[in-house]
C-alpha cells in the first residue's frame, strides 16, 4: 500500500514538473475525426475539458460544462493505452474498480459497495446495480445481476467513446442505474467515401485479437459501416479451485473430485473466446431528422468464477442478437431495440441455460424556451427468460421450469436550465412500475453547477434509484438438495419484497490552471439499503424452506477522488486516485447479533497513472499506464479470501510506418506484479503482445 501511495505521489510531482515547463500550442486539428493524413500519433493530446459527452442530457456537450460526476474515455485514449478490451479500457477512468478473473473476463464496479450479503453468495460480489448500455441498449443479466462483458455487441475498434456517470442516473436512462451508468457510444460514419480499418494482434497465452471494419458514405446523408471481431485467450494457469478441499488442483485431476467435471468444464484451459459482427446504417433526411439502425451478433464463451458446491470456476456462453433503431425528429427522440438469443450461465449445470428476449422502446420530446429545456418521456421494457427448451426430466427441477417475464413501464421528466451564463440546474424525476412488485418506485436526480470563470467550475449533485428486480429473487421456483444435510428445500419469497436502493450526494470542482494543467476533485457519500437474504425455516409439515426476504442491513460509503493532467507538446502525464471508506450497519454476526463493522471487500485506495510521449516526428509513440488497488477481503459462505494489493503496469510502443498505419508492441501486466485480482480466480500474469494496425 505504501508503494502505491509513493507511485501516485511521484506521478503528481511529474505533472507539476511538466506544468513548470509548459509551452503554448496553436495546433488546430479536429480531434474527433480521422483521415488518411491524421492518426493517433499526429493529433494533439486531448485535454480533460475538450471531451464531449451525450449521456448527461441526451445532447452533445462539453464534459466540463456538466454538473454531474462524469468521465469520458475516448477512442484515442483507448488505442494509445493498449487496452485489449472494453473492461480493461475502463481502468483509464477514475472511480472504477476493475478486476480480471481469467484471461479476458472481468468484474467491473463504480466505487465498489460490492460483496454485501448476509447469505455470503459470491454472486453478490457482482455489480448488480450498474447499468451498461451500448447505444442506449441495456446489457444486463437479469437472472442474478451482472454484466457479461465478453458478450457486448461492440469491440474496441467500434467505440467512439465511453461515458461514465458515477452517481445514480436512473431518472433519465432507466432502471438499474442506481450505482452508476456506463454508456458505450459506437462509431458513426460521418463523411463520403470508402474507408477500411484492420487490426491484427497476438501474443502469449495463445491470445489472439483480430478486428476489421469497412465504412462507406454513399452521400453526405446516407452512410454504412460493417465491422467484425474475434478474440481468443487461454487461462493464465492450469488449476481450478475446489471449495470443499480449500485448495487448487490440476485440471487433469478433476474427475477424482467431481464426477461431472467433463460436462461442467469442457475446456478448462480456455479463458475467453468471442466473435461478432455489427452492421450500421445512418440516414439523415435533413438537418432536423436523423435515423440510424444497428444489427449486431456476438457469440462468446468464457471461463470465470461461478461457484457451485464444489468447483469455483465454470464456463458461461452467450449468443446475442441485437436490433436497434434510433431517431431524432426535430426535438423528439425515439429509441427501439430488441435483443434475442441464448445464454448459459454455467455450462453443464442443469437449469442455467435460457432463451432470452429483451424489448425496449423509449420516446421523449424536449420543449425549449430560451435557456430552459423540459423533457418528458416514457419507456417500456419486457425481459423474458425461458428455460423450458433445455430442461431434463431426469434432473431435479431447478430455477424457473417455465418462461418468466419482467416488465417495466416508466414515465420520466427532466429539466435543464442555464441562466446568467454561470449557473446550470439539472433535475430529473422518474416512476417505474414493475409487474413483479405491487408498488411503483420513484427515482430522482438534482444537480447544479456554477462557473466561477472560464477555467473554474464547482458542482453539486444528489440522486437516488433502485436496483432492477432480479428474476432469481422473484421467480425462482426451484427445489435444492443441500450437500450438507441432504435436505430438500423449497424456495419462496415474501410478497412485499423491496428493491435495493442507493442514494448519493457529491460535491465537485473542476479547474484549468494556466494553459495545459487541469484538475478535477470530487467528494462523495453513498447510502444503500433493502438488501435481500435467504431465511431458512421449517414449516408446519416439517419441510425445510428457504424464504427470500429483506434484511435490516445498510451500507454507507464516504470518499474523495482527485484527477490531475498536464500536457506539454507531445508529453502527457495524467494521474488519478480514489480514497474511500465503507461501513456496514446492522450486520448479523456469528452470534446472531446486529453489529456495525468496516466493509473490507471494497478497496480503500485505487487509481491509475499514465505517461504518453511522442517523438521521431510523431511516428514513435510510447505509452505507459498503471492501475492499482488496495487489499480486499471477501467473506462468503465458503469462508474468507483476501486479495492482496495489486499494481498493474502496462507498456505500449507503436511506430507509424506509413500514413495512418502502425506496428506496435503491447506488454500487459509486466513481471513483478503478478497475483490474483478476484477470489478463487487465476493468478494473473503478464501478456506480451505484438500487432499491426492498418487504416485505408
């Protein structure tokens, strides 16, 4: 931990050193469009205040003007960092905790507040109240609550930017954004002509990443893009963790310990395999009417921590199809999407495979009067899981044994008001009615900012929302045979279950000192309640039953986040760190007494550092970036596991050999910093990659 603080302090010192030597830059290059004469090595490094964001109010605006806690990761930043996938790219943003489980599979949180459960189920360590969208289409596992990152229908080369809102943002974009919101905005074709983009990358652990895209602008108003991706990666180790043995064993010995190991772990060496296709069409009828349609297919298989009674790791598969239509008609906005496919949360485990459909329609209209914008809107979603095509009559009934559906009808309202050229107020209110619950849920958002001058802005925000109902909590109709006593236990739920709620308060300050020195500071407070747990009882007939109920457990979190960036010529130094403290209230201890305690499953310190340097007439680019987090202690029903503090050091060296084409070396997780990042997972070791990137 002390080493981490030293490294971060050194990075701040370096930023100040760059500031003292800075020079003015008069370059005027559009940072949002590439041509054959402009590539990542020829563009000026983007400042914090130059970034654009859409997700705050569904309109493009400068990042610095927003009253919310927002981070933006651009395509330029992702490429120069060497990030191999979208979760790894999220390590470039302050306030995010990103843990790698196996090669290419990840666990992502905004500010933590994870692994909070009286049950000790490891699924509760997942980020169950985080909304992830790709072009306004939500991607979420409504069974147990998580994101299958490898199944997203967009790869790095499809990304224009990633927008992250670290406070509850449910009032505008919908249910499940109670812990925050990650919006992946994909590339749009914005000019005539034919363009191609091809990237081939490979390295150790049989890791191969191939991507290609072809775009064509028929006219200024009609454009198309097609892209594809393929990823393959083996695990970092040839061992799996046995919970009942409390140790790792070689995979070729699994059959001695687990009879159905061949079914549940068909390929124990595989870390991640995925491939996909995306088709995009854009039609601008005129300056007031724009439409775009997207079709995407993504197939994935990942070996990751799942946890059953004996084996911690299992494979999960996903075959996802997406149809998405977005339109802007004068001041109106309509989005219609349909996702369908199949998903197996744990290959070989009966009752964990489903056919899934997700239909969503959203419509709103903005009324404008001078600097006042008022936006009412409505939204409807229906998510259905069907396990009947995959049931085996010889296997004990599990999970649903039928088709179940969750519907959500919502109405929302947003107010955006700027006045006196200094003040901006953003307010939102939303009401969601779920078919699984008797009562409706109201979420809110209130934010304000005051611009002191062109270089200094202070902001305040407060918000609250709820986690989406999980089908496992509200529709689980299973019977379980517990290995501890052999008893068959029926599952029930209380009729008046309440959804987990999260609220937040935040103060922030953004500043630009002199020409190229920028900072962002935020202080935050989070409160969470309405956690669920399983209550074991015996009914009048002597049968053991498990009832899903709300507990009195509450969580509180205080924290501060600081980011600093300095730029001079082609040198960029950026550093960020989050310090936070988490507390649990009314935790039931081993003596069945309610107590308050410090929550250790979320790191108290985490952050990153980046140094980027271009030389040799901007043909050679060197980027080194660091991500780190403090110790974490996971307590679950299998025991306690400690993840030691981790520092991840990456280096990418690229050379622009002709126009916009480059070759590069990409070294991930350099030696000396190996170790696990998640409980019962792989010992993450280094990846040594090389690649070539062509743009025509």
